[in-house]
C-alpha cells in the first residue's frame, strides 16, 4: 500500500490550478455556468463553509466549486442559494461528479434544499484500487503528482464580501484536484509498484 508523511509533502513544490477561475455571484450567472457544465462528462466538486469557532453554531455552506480540466466555477451559495440548476446538475445521471469526503459535501448542500444526488464518485474509495492507503486530498494528490496542496486558506471567511485571490486559488484547486486525480488514474498511467511512497511493514 502507498502512504506519505507530512514531512515528505512539505518538501514538494506547491500545486497550482492554471485554468480560468469564474466567481458566480448571481442566480443568472449560475444558470449560464450550469448549462455549460451539464454538457461535460466529468467534473470535480467540493464545497467550503465559513468556519465556526463556537460549538453548536455551524454556518451554512457558502461555496460550491465545480471544475473541468481548464475552468473552475466558484458558486457563492450564500448569495445564489441552491438554485434549480444546481439541483439539476447534482441529480443528473449523465455528468460524473467526483469528490473526496463527498458525504459531508452532499449533506451540506442537502441542508439548503433536498437533493437526490446521482452519478457521484468518492475518491477515498476509488483510490484503494490503486493501492493508495491515505484518505486526505492533500496526501492522495502528493502521492500521485509529487505536488503539495496548501491548506492555508481552509479556515478563512468564505462569506466575505469579496473572495481574495488566495481564497479563489485554494477553492479552485480543491475541486480541480479531484478531477485530475480521477482522470489521471483512469487513464492507466499511474503504476503503484513504481511509486516511492510504499508503506514499509514494521519488522515483527
């Protein structure tokens, strides 16, 4: 099985999303974006929620990231709401939605409006077939691509009036990383036996 340490990840170059990032602030722009995404065979997805530092006072999901190979749409759910078009996409059988820890994301979206998600793929399960033991997006990405996903923006305010460039880059990369991991593994060019990140069993 394959695994990686935090120390090994820290030595890697930082991963970047080089595609186009489109921030969606209105239901009208959301409609246009979803119309485009409904014609894509595969998208990576993720969500972000404003952190709550008080127990029992959680915030609603604020951002939905949907990525193709070269474009990522950041839908500001705190402004658009969960529109009929988003519901249509998440329930669409013809578009594969790839994510990691998707149960949490889907629960967050369903808290806004009832959803019956279709054709979603959990990377934590999918990567097991490639002998990858780690479950986090950062570790899986590092094992496959030898690049580090920075988590520095995770606990920032996702309901801010304007998302910073750093927030946009972080959010887009998380969704794109899901897309890239799946399509790379599916292409058959990743060979677990050639990976340097094998877990060595301790001597009995």
